[in-house]
């Protein structure tokens, strides 16, 4: 047992790219996942090689680098696409900008525009955010218990659920290695932060790494990726309702941890899941043990303070946290006023996939949840600490041009995003089974619940 726990504090394991389905281009029989994980000039990432247990490990690639970044020359050489058959109307092309066209810049151009200080990770600064958030969490709980008034409890639930979400974002930085340059510190802080809100740190970290490496890819993306029409048509009405009708999609995260999304299998708690490779087994077991320990602590607290008090102090804030997580994750990849592309085969590249992500403005919440709404640059360069994302984004905008979509301004609270969410869930149902550049299409029957 001790060796298992210690294993969770080791540096993160090397990346092994294992897509859920082979991606074969129209012009070649060689699957993309057979490409070697070598360095590419576009990344210009300084990778630090460390020696652990007799094995050299590449930490830079381990936490952030894409498997393969296509050059702009490759992008420009791709065949012209017919968007109409895959859900894209002619009106968008007439506007003079095609969001699915290869950009006139590459990843190195964006990176060169970002100031050097944006890449600096300050562990003391990162820990100061942890101290701040943990102090607020305990302060809110103490105040709620002291006042113990039914007028105050709903305010507590909203505030504490938001703080749980803030803790998650800090643990998310640990998973990317943007918390610090020390893998052991990242692992310890990540386990403490994520286990406290019932997230299996390594299990989630690995699947989230898959998401970043494959963002914008129809089959290989992870979490809120599109359903192909074939998979969508195979779903029963109850599953469709749970995925597309509020409030159910905003409660999906715990179920995703156990069962993933439709069309995919595996559990974030099971070391033998196809989410993981054998070398990651001990990491997954360690995180599952930590998750189980937290669950046991909660059960013990339930006996000590009573189940109703536990529900008020922890249970309802946990539900609010889950809703925040699902809302933010979904809206960073869906719900733009114009349709955004998803890719397959040779049309996909790390850069083009990342450019389909969206920044969102959350008003007062921006600072509370560590500017996670500044999402485009985070997706392209997840090694940048959250406290540098705004500066990095402003510097990159001239390079990104129209490929950067300015977020709608928010009031103190981001109520405007509810409309984006509702509209997207009504329209963004599936993508075509065919084509390498596809757009969301709508199932008319799903728009009328009486037909389900």
C-alpha cells in the first residue's frame, strides 16, 4: 500500500497516444496514431529530461505537447471541402471567412508573439491561490454553520459550489504541469485538491491530456465530443434526453467519470480501462485510493454531524460544482453564434483543432475560477500558468485574427451564457458520419420533446 501511495508522488508517466478509433486519411492507409512522438519546430518547447527509476522521461511532452502538429504548408495543400453536405451553409462562406479553412499562421507564430514571462511558473504564486481558496472554503462553511439560517444556506451553496470549482481548476493546472516545474509538487497538490471534491486526479489527468492532444477531432476528442450520426441514431430516447435536455447535461460529470461518453467505454477509476496504458496503472490505483479515502471521510462525517448537515455543507455544493464543470467545459467547445468545424483524418491538426475552442467571459467569476474562461491559448499552450493567460491571449490576438472569437461581455454574473447553452443543446446534436470537416447538425424531433 505504501509503495502505491508513493507511486502517486512520482513524476507523471510518459505519454502514449491511444485513440479510441484509428483515423485513416483518404489518401493514405497509414493511421495517424502510428506517427512517432517526436519534437516539432512549431512547438519550440523546452523539454526537461529527468531520470527516474532508471528511465528517462520527457516532462515537457508529458504534460502538454501535442502528438503531431501539421505545418501550415500541409494545411494549405489539403483538398477543398464541401461544407454543405456536412451541415455548413453557403452563407458563412459568402461572409468571406471560412472557420474550417487552414489558418495562414502556424503554432510557432503564435508562440513567438507571447511574452517570455508568460511561460514562467511560480510555485509560490500557485500555492498562494491554493491557500486563498482553501481559506475561503473553510470560512464559508464556518459562517454557514454559525448563522444556520435558511435564507443564508442557498447563498452558501452557490458560493461554496463555485469555490469547489475553483479548487478543481487549480488541480487542473497541476495536471497540465502549469502549477509548477516540480512534478512531485504537482502530483501532491493535485491529489489533495481533486480528491477533496471527489475527482480521481490521475484518472482525470490522463483523459484530459487525451482531450488536449485531440481537441477538435470527432472520434478522438474526449468529453463533450460530437456524436456521429450513426451513434446518435442508435441512442434510445432516454439517453438523448439526458444528454441534450436541461438540467440533465449539467449533471453528467460523475457519470462520465464512471462510464465516459456515448460511443466510448472505460472508467477513470479502473486501471485496466482502455483510457490508460500499463505504465499508468499505479498512478490510477493511487488516485482511486485517494478518492475512496475521501469518500470514507465523508461517510464518517455523515455519522458524526448527521447526513442532513453533510448534505447542506458538502452535498449540494458538490452538485453546484458539477454544474459549473459541465457548463464551462461544454461552452468552451460549443454554442458559438456561428457554426464551428470538427475534423477527421488529414484535415485535423493540433492547431486547427485548438482554434475551434472558445473564450468565455464570466464576469466576477473570472478571477474566482482563475481565468479558465481564457481558453483558446490555454488549449494551444496548456503549460502557461492561469495567471498569465490574459496577457498571453492579448499578445496572440494579432496573429490569430478572425480565428479568435472575442467573448461576449458579461455582467457581474454570466447569465448571458444560459442562452448560449440552451440554444446549443437545441441545435448541436450530431455530425455526419462522412467527411473530414464537419459541422453540427440538428435533429428536428429532439427539438420537440413530445416526439421522444
